[in-house]
C-alpha cells in the first residue's frame, strides 16, 4: 500500500474525532443551529421590510416580484456565507480547540504529517458545513416560500465545492494565529472572517460596494463563490456560463492550500523554537 | 551495524527501521533558553532588550541504554519537562542534539515520532469523549489497526483497573487517577520503544500511584521499552529507576545508579543515606524547599 493511502487513513482520525465531539456536544450543536437559523432569518427579513424601512408607501417601492428576488438574494448570501464561515472556522479553530482541551502536544507529537492533519480537518469541515447549511436552507425556504424553480443546483454545488478549497487554504493560514498567540489568536481569526464578510459581497453585489471595498473584493475568493451561486440559483446559469468562475476558484484553491500549509508549517517551527506549543490560552 | 524493524504486526504504514545496537537515547550538550522579547510596542519604541530570559536546560548530556528506566530527578521548574519536550519533538534545542535509536529528533522527526510516546503530569484528553474514543483517536494517529486497537484498549484499560462501564463514558466523569491510567493506556497502545513519562504519578493517591508504577515496570519488561521518567518523588525514583540524573537549575549535578549516588555523598561513619539526603548535599537545599522556591518565582 502506498504512503498516500496510509496518510489518508490517518486523516480519518480527525474526521472520526470531530464526529464524536459533535455527538457529545449535541446540546451546543442545537444551540448553534438555532443561532444560525435566527441569524439567517433576521437577514432575510430585511428584504421583507425593505419598503417600510425606506419609508416608501404601497405601490411606490419594490413590487412583490422584486421583493422576492431580494429575499432570495439575501438568503443566498446568508446561507453561502454561513457555509463558508463554518468551513473557515472549523479549520482555523483546529488549534484553539486543542489548546482548550490540552491535547495539542499529543496531536503534534503523533507521527502524522501536518498536511494529513489538515486534510482530515478540512474534509470534516466540508461535510459538516454542507449538512448544517442544508438544514438552515430547508427552514429558510419553508419560512419564506422561496421560489427556487429556476435554480441550477448542480452548478451551484460545483461552485461551492470549488470555492471551499480557497477557504480551507485561508483557514489553514488563520490557524497559525492561535498557534502563535495563545491568548488572543482566536479573536484574530474572527477579524479575518469579519473582513471577508465585508469585502465579499455577502449582502450586496461586490462591484456595487463603495471604493476601495469594490476593488479589494476582487481578491477575495468568497466574492466569486457567492456571485457564482447567485447566478446558478437565481438566474439558473449552468457550467457553460460558470466554468471560468469554477476554474478560477479551483486554481485559487490549488494555490491557497499549499500556501496555507507552508505558512502553518513555518508557524509550527517557530512555536517549537520558542516553546509556544505548551502554553494554553 | 544491524538494523531491525520494530514495527509490530498491527501497525500500518511505513516501517521504521531501528538500529538496535544504537543507544536508546543520547542527549548531547543540549541547551534550551526561553526568551521574552520587548513586545511589539517595545520594539516600536526602539527597545531591543529581552524582558525575561530563562535558561531551562543548560548544557545537559547523558546516554540511556535500551531497556533502562532512567530517572530525571529534581524540583519543579528545573527543566525536567523541557527535557522531555525536547525528546518528544515538541521543542527544538538551541544547541546540541538529541538522538533516539540513532535518529536525530530534528532531522528524522517523523521517524522518531513513531518510536516514542509520552505521558505527562496533566492527563490531556478531549474531556467530553470517552476513554475508548480518545484511545481510538490516538490509535488512528499512530496507524494502529482499529479492530486490534479496540480489543487492545479494552484489555489494557482492564489491566490498569479502569472499570468496564467507564470505558464508554465521558472522561470528565473520571477521577484524576483514572484519567492518568487512561493516559498510560494511550501510550501503551502505540507500543513505543521509548516511553517518556513526565511526572506521571504526581497528584495520584497511593493506590493509583502503585498501579501506575507497576504498569511502567510491565511495559519495560514485556514490550522491550526504554523508559525516561521525570519525577520529584524520591521514593519513586529510588524504587523504579536503574539510573538517575539529579538536575538543578537546568544542569545535571550528579548521575548514577541510586546506590552509587548514595555512596557518592555518604561519609564512612553513616549508613547509606536516602536520595533526599543526596539531593540536599549536592544542591545545598531540600527538594521541598526548592519546589517552594520555584512556585514563588
């Protein structure tokens, strides 16, 4: 059997461990799910109340079709962002979680390559993110009676998967922060996440943002994920229209993941030189 | 030179060939200093001086032979845990080298990791997970066959006195003594050829302490393992260790068998002194006082 096969098997350690943790912390998972649903519904409700909030009387503002389109626009932003945030958080918090439990030294002295460690964590994050988002999606669709008749789910899923690669890469880079800054590293990863929300056109078309945000948004992979999924689910675009976006996202992922592992490995070497692995924040 | 594979049949993946004729552990002139810089604000103000500098390990050298139980005895804060971390690939030495069965812990890090395991003073686990879930996580990381690992984990936990009903309950419900036994089981499960024990019995009740000590002797005898044990328990060091290094302020002040160390400080008129007396005469202080001194720093 090849080394890659055994490394892949070893990466299942992280998948199985995280599944067990989700099962044991099921109460918190429920709370987290309710929090996410409430957040998503609150964002989508903005569309429903847009005319009232703007002080526009009946007949003068958005019509019902436009409101429905705005609901769908915001719902997709909220859901896709939720998915990307789960992927980013699961990967970037793999270190802070282990610091909190006190197991970090045992994981780091195990004969597992850091790439394997991260592949296992990333695989779990993708599956977990998809399941979590699917539940929220069902509830949002039921509550707002969203019209998904025009949606192209296949191309939307393909964009989501391709875009996840870059987010995993950014998450791995973010994971170096709790490694090097045990006290405040987690908060720093939240700053990255907030910055990504700001520049990626989650609730507004990226190109319509004020400068310099519109220009900066060009460099965020999440901009293309959210834009691509909107095109697939609202306008029904398929592979023939979306392949340049998909290729771009895959290429970005192929750069971001190795870059993330390189940054993390450099951080790990620094932590081993300075004794930062041992400290618990 | 002969090289023999130590990989047990139940391990999967890469076999690590070990030179059985090499010394189990060589620590050669190792130094580790922890520094605290001036911080970002300090640097911006032009400060370059270190705020704090702690010499944790100071030019330490010793050799451990295969099958030995080697004790590192000293008060808290004297560099014992740092030494164990240097052997565990968790820290890089500033100077010197650590080799395990001829493999350098920095250059051959991945292969070294397959040969070692560690039990530390804190039984570090995912506390919501059960002993079995924690052990399976460890087993998968070390590429132990999962079916074998499940059977073996039950067997080892049973022998260490962990009750069957506790095996599938969260670790947070267990006493510290029981958690420490699970930590020992986690290390045993991967069949390390070098077992690093960092104060494994500190804080345990006398009964649990004896069970853990018996388990240490068992792994040495039945698994052909070499053991490095750090402790500040004089009696434990005396009873378990073939040789002991007494450390103070990061340096080795004496090294030998328990009897040789006692003979070293014994005056002709007196009976063989205790290790406590040895420590007092070599460092000028009682171990307890040295511990208190370290705590107030």
